[in-house]
C-alpha cells in the first residue's frame, strides 16, 4: 500500500481481516457521493487487486460490457483472447474461468465499483452476479467487494436483498465523512496550515468530504476557500446539491422535500410535525426515505430525554446541505467574504457548531475523561406555560456513573466571557431540567466552546467541565 490513507482505521482493520481470512468474503461498501469509497479500496488493495471494473453512468448494457472487456484485457493481458461477452452471464463465466487459471495462491480481490450503474434495464446483471458468487466464488478464496453511491439501490438490492444474495454479505462497511481530526490530518498532508477555528469554518460549509476538501488551496483562508468553491463561477460545489441527492437516491423528490422542510426548522421536527409541514402521506414510503437519509448521515434522529421513541426529533445535520440551503440556494452575485462577517453568519454558525458536536460525541466523551463509561445522548426541550418557564438544552450526556453533563455549546471567534446573566440562564436550564425529569443524578454544567472561557467569578465553581475545539481535533 503506497497511497496514503487518512484516518479510516476501523475500515482498514476490517479489510485486513477479510484479506487474511481462510474463506471467501463478500463486502459491500456504502456511503454518500465523494466520500472516498473508491479511493479507499484502490489505495488499500493497490498491490493485491486481481480485477477491478466500474459501472458507467447512463450507459447501455453494451457500453458497460465494453468497459468490462477493456478492464479484462488490461488486467489479464496475454490471456485476454476470449470473445467479447454478449451478456453479463457470459462476462462472469469468462471472469471465473480466468481466475481458475490463475496461479495466485493468496486471496483474489475482485472490486466492482458503481454497481448500481451496471444494473441497466433488462440486463440481468444482478442475476449474473448472484450466479458468480453463489455458484463459483463462494468456495474459491475470493474477496468480492462491491460499491456504489446510489444508496437506495445498494440497500434494497444488496444489503437487504430478498433473492439469491439474501444474507450473502459477510461484511458491510459504511464510509462516513472525515471527522474534524481527520480533516485536519488531510489538510496537513496537503501542506495546508489552518487553525482549528478556520478548519471548523470549512467543516461547517463542506463537512468532512475528501473530494470537497481537496479543492482547498495553500495560502487561502477558510472564507476565501468557501467563496471560491461555493460562490464563484464554475466553483466545484455550485451545482453539487442536486447532483448529490439524485446520484444517491432513485426518485429523490421525497428526499428533497424532507430536506427542504428540515432546513427551515433547525432544531428539528418530530415525525408527525415533519409529515404535516411537508404535506406528505404517512406510510412506508416516508419511512423508507427517512431511513435512507439517516443511513447516509444527512439527517440525525435524536431522542428527547425522558420521551419515547415516537417523540424522537429529526434534524438535518449534513453540513453542505444546510450551508447550501441557507446561503447558496437561489442566491446570485453573492459576496461571501462580506456576508461571513454579518450577524446572520455568526448566528447560523452557532447552530452549525452544535451539529458538529453531535457528530463528535466520542471525542467529547474522551475529553471529559469518560471513554469507558456507558453514556446516552439526548436533546432536551420543555415547553413553557403560564405557571412554569420552558427551556431548551443543546446536549445532555446521561452517564452510568451517576452524572449528567448538561452541555451549553457556543461558537465564538474568541474566548467566551461569562457574566451574571449568562450564568443565570444556565442555572435556570438546570432547574427546569430537574423539575421536568425528576432526576436524582448530579448535574455538571459543561461548556463546549471554540477557545474556552475567560476565567472569572461567574465560571469558577459553576462550570464543572470545559471542552474546546482543540479537544475535538485530537
């Protein structure tokens, strides 16, 4: 493996295990567009790859087979005299015969990329793949890896297959965007030196998508990079939003309707509220779409403390989608460098940072020194009435050691300064939380900020634990 792989430690451990196993393995790689699925497999198996071919977007079966034959000739060279296959069954028979002739004793790695694009109308591709695995490859010490960005197809046709591939997968890997730490490492590898604050600003707009981050240039500030990539003519992300959803989901209209609805309600909606506002019919179609959006990490389902699952809150948490719908959608002649200094950005960035914290819960646990303690994570909201005040709490960490971290999340370009009013607001939140939940656990007021706090009489003895950006980037 000569190519550099940033992060992906768990995935690499799985791939190493499957490569070394003494039986055939069938792995499905899923994940959103541009997240680095193909790069991971090509980089890790650079020297072990036996055969690799990829589907072609919007190509006919004949064109797909031409692509297969070209790769077949490229990989097997002297043995490539077989006739051109007229269908996928012939193609897989040709491949299996070639692999039978191979003298390679170690596991043979077969990588089929963009699998959904190969399944063209009346091509019978999936049936041929079922034959290849069930009849031949399953007993031949083969590592078969299939991959595709079209998530709905991968879920329905491979992961949840009800036919010949039912329960045939031996491993599923869902590739997530980079964390803040992995984003930092990726930029450092490209010799781009930015502060944690600048990296977080980039993350708020693009998330941890390697393909997007690869566009950032040396010598650019975060705001310069965002302006060029998102707002300038021919910027990489100018048309990415529609391409993203339509590449991932077949018939993406319902997906987009839900995303647009949640983008207007940043604190999230219950399933009932979401269906009412988006004017969708409640049923299996909506459930499937919500599952797919959750699976691809576009939305997050948050449980409310003390509430049942039916009261769960759906939130749009994909950074690029949120940024696009807030600042890029239907906006022309936009000057981001000017807007990024306005209260509109500063207010929105607070919510974006809250989302980032929800995606870095394990890093937060580690910073609190409770990596080994079982925890559950919640949001909390209590509606006020004429007798009692209500409140909303950004993040609740309910620990098995008798402690609850009540987290206040603040994103500022300098240290956060506490005063009497700020302290009183948090104290009121604690009182409402205890009143509503009747908890007997000890409450630790906890602050998550960009640069920590100015120590003064209001923080000393009140804020029990603090986490800064540097903690999240470790």
